[in-house]
C-alpha cells in the first residue's frame, strides 16, 4: 500500500512538474515572463481597506497577468515571524515592519538594497526619522510607510458632568483621570491596561528620563534614574487609581470597553478613532452614535504643549529573498505613491511624505495628530532593540507596576535585562 | 511469563545440540530443513525492512534533518545575522554551559515538570472516570458523550485557547459574571491570568479538556476487553466496585495505562501553543513560561538560535529517556 502510494505520489509530482514547465514555456512565449504572484504582508488592521483595494487593482492593472495578494499578519510576534519567513525559501515579497523593529532586519541583511530607488520612492520628501530607521550602514533598505500619532480620546459628557476642561499639562491629565474615576464608579478615568508600555513612555520622557542611553559604546538602562522613577510613579498612580483596565491586559481593541461605556479617557494610536466609530454591524463593531460625544486632544507635556510621545509607525521593505524583486519594488512604489499615501492620510495616519501632511484634514483630530507628531520620539537606536521588545520584558515590567509592585526594585531588574540584551 | 519464554528459548539450542552428535546421518534432514526455514526467515526479515523504507525516508527528511541541524546549531554561535546567511562559528560547549548555569533554565524546567505531573494526573483520572461512565451509559447517552469528546478533541489548540480566554476574560468573561451571580462576591475585573498559579489553573483546564478524550476513548476500548465473567465472579465473591477496578480492571489494562501515561507525559512536557497563546492574553511571561515557550522565546524572539538550540537538545535527550522507557515497555508487552 505504502509502495503504491509512493509510486502514485512520484507520478503526481512528475506530472505537476511537467505541468509547471509547460505553463512557464507558454507564458514565456507570450507575455515576456512578467507573470508572477506578489505577496504583501501588512500588519494589523492599521491599513484601511480602501488602500488595500487600491494597491491590488493598481498593481494588477500595471502588470497584466500578475496577481498581488495581501496577507494580514498580527503585530504580536511579528519579529519572530519575519525572522523565520524572511530567511526561508517561501519568503513574502513586500513586508511591513514596525519602525523600531527595522534595525533588526536591515542589520541582518534581510531586506533588498533600495538605494537606487530612493528618488523614485519619494526622495527627500520621505519622513526623515523613518528613512533613518530604515537605513543601516549608509544603505537604504526600508522606506517609510506611515507614522501613527498617539491621541487622547475622551467622553465629552463625562468631562462636562465633572466640570473639567481639556488638560494643558501632564499632571492635570493624571488628576483628571483620578477625578473621573472617583466620580464614575465602574469607569476608568484613564484606560491603561498593564501591558501597554507605549503609553507609559511619555511619562518617562516628560520627566526627563530615558529608556536607555549609549555611553562610550555601552548601553545603560534608564528606568532607575530619578527622572524615570518620577514618571513611573505617575504611571503607577494612573494604573492603580484611575484605571479599571485588566492589570495584565494588552492594548488591542480598546474600542470594546470604550463603547461599553467603561472608559472616560483613552490614549491610543490615531486610527483607533475609526475603530470606535465603526458601524455597529461591522466585523469589529464600534459605536458610531458616540461621534458627537467623542473628544480628542494631543497628550499634554509636563510644562504644557504637546508631550513627547512614542512615534509609532511602520517601514516597508522588499525581502532580500523575494523571487520577483522587480515586481516587488513596483508594488512598493505604489504604496508610496501620492494617491495611496493620501488614502492613508484621510484615514488619520501621518503619510510617509512630508508634502502630504495636509491630507490628514483640519478638524479637531487632524490638528491633534499634527501637534502630537511634532514632538514624537523613538526607542533606542540599537539593532538589538527589537529583541528587547520581542522578549516581552517591558510588558512584564508594567504589568508588575500595575499590580502595585516596588517601582525602584523592578526598574533595576529591568535595566539589567535591557543592558544584557542591548550589549550582547 | 517472560521467564517461561526464556526457558523455552534456552531449550531450543540444547535440543539441537543434543540431537546433533548422536546420529550424523539422521540429523542431516532436520538440519537442512532448519536451514531452509532460516532462509525463509531471512526473506521475511527483508520484506518488513523494505516496507519500512518509505516511512523511514520520510522520517529522516522531516525529523532527522532538522534534528541534525539543531544539534549542529547548538554548538555554534547562531544569531539573527546567521539566519540570513552570515557564517556561524563553532563555539564548542559554550551554549550548553550558558544554559546549564542559568538559574532561569532550571526554574523553567522544574515548572514544566510540575505542570506536566499535575496535568497527566488530572487527565488520566478524568479520562478513566469518563471511560467507566461511558461503559455504564445507555446507547443514546453514550453517543452524546462520544460526540462531545470528539468535538473537544477535534478543536484546534489555538482556537480552544482563544475561546477559553474569552470565557476567563477579565472585563467581559462569562466565568467572572457567573461567579458574581452565583457566589454573591464581586468577581468583576478579576484577572485569572495575572497570578502564576491561577494562570496554570486555566492552562490545566484547557489542556486537560483537550487531552481527556484521547484517554477516555483508549481506556474505553480497553475496558471492552475485560472479560465479564471474571468481573461477575468477583462480584459474587463480594468485591465492591473499587476493589474490582483495582484488582481486575487495572491489571488487565495495565499496558494501556502505561502507554497512555507515557504519551501524556511527553505531550504535556513539551506543551507550547496553549501557554504561548495564553501569555498573549494576559499574565506575566517570565513567571509562566514552560520549557517549550522558553525555547521559542530564546531562539525566535531573542534571536539566539544557538542557545535555544542547546535547550532544545537537552529537551530532546529528556524526551528520548522517556520514550526509551515507553519503547521498552511496549517491547515487553509484545513478548508476553
């Protein structure tokens, strides 16, 4: 039976191979060998459907016979997944990667050198911080994709009931949160799940602290510095007295508690606005009836103005092992075209090109986005930083902070781990 | 029984030898026929070997090649750059020394062993009880239980974790809601995953729920082999249900219990999906990683394939030891 099965498999394989070569020969004769399938990996739901549709149709119109497939990946564990798939033989062609994760791949030679296409992709019009994130040793590997600003969303009616106005300093934002939580039992004054370390960064930076600094070629963790400690204590206050979010929860799908009415203020990426306002019958339903009640502002800094927030965002790159690098670069060019980037801009993402900043619009949210983007800041510029993120030690740390742990002792432990990874 | 067999085997050459020297001419015949049967035995030995070739080939490609790569990697300095083609220098036992002197490794290993012990005990007990229950049920109810077990068994592990994760959700979970309603104490916003013990309780529920069907079906199949008359006789002699299970059913099914337990130990020791997915939902990674997840975190997330490889090789050795015990037990079973 096994022998038979194997013989059958052999015959089937032979037939399939024959079929392939036959097909290739005929297409080679007719269409110039241009026909291929391009796989694009986009992470999470950040990219709006309209942009996905535009990419697919434009690419397939430009390259008759070729197809473009978008495969959505989850942000969680993306570094591991990219490492495995980009080094394998079944690599995707175009991949999106978090801007703070780029260095792990550009330094390892996982991406195609895009230096020759720099001008075509947008040249000096591209967001400089993201070009820097995608460049390693003077070679341009990953183009900017979009930048996401973090905004604070709040419920106007709860503000009115408590007699509050939009906060102008970080301290005021915290005291608003505590006051709102006290006035509304069962409601988070500031929704702050324990694993959400991105939202903790402004507290550290605004108090003068750093995540880690490079001193004479060695990285030194910055969580135990007195400045960072002041910020972390503030984070703990918010997490323990103003937030009812799960102490070990993550930041995905914040629209669910928001729409359930248990959140007064929420700091989140700008596109979360569309998750909140999604139609009630969508796959991921929101609460569009809350539109008039949904207020938005840029997180205020310690001394007023916009706070230094984490400049989340993405880079896009072509895999070094892509089977069709030329087609993949063409797809990348579409993603950086003015039309495509305008779609991203209207959806509330900061476009990859400086000249398109106006596409975000001029309403309250757009002003807040522009304001927040002016003061955005990045994680330490080390190729090993992605490993710190992937190890999950930041999440673990803030979960323990949320549980009311000893901030000073925990910070020392965390610094040691960060130094161990960055200096290895 | 084994002793008897050994005696029999020992007898055979004696008989032959005994027959040999006595009459030279008369023994030729039987000897030749013996040789003939020996040749037939040789052919019979070749056919099974030939039949094994395809599966052996598949195993060598699918299991052997990665295993050898893993072994080589565990002696190299192998990071993310090496995964993309940079040369990997050999570093001898460096990776092993680093792993074995790391207290985290020992904590994780002990945690895995404890978790495995609890899960195997829970699975075996529940599985056996359900098998006994199925034996006593009527046809319709037994079908219902079987279908229920099959569905739990057929559910992909990741899907199961997500569904159970929703049930145990901190904010909107049905478990917290029911507990609040039933007990009167406020379970709203109670996190089930933040405390490591409670995390492993949830993990145990999920894993046991999915492994019980295999045990239940196997033991139930075994139960049909226990002769009714023996049980009846024991009952007439006044043996209660517990005594009947302990003195009759268990000895009859001993080999089944042994095999199933060893398999459960292997499965529960290398558990990955359930723990990894649960960590994404909540809990603290550092306090809840089992050995499988720890290997993943070291190799893939941390980009240290060499060190991760060394841990994996150590786990393979541990698994081999358990498997050898299993193989020996099976061989003994075949003999008797």
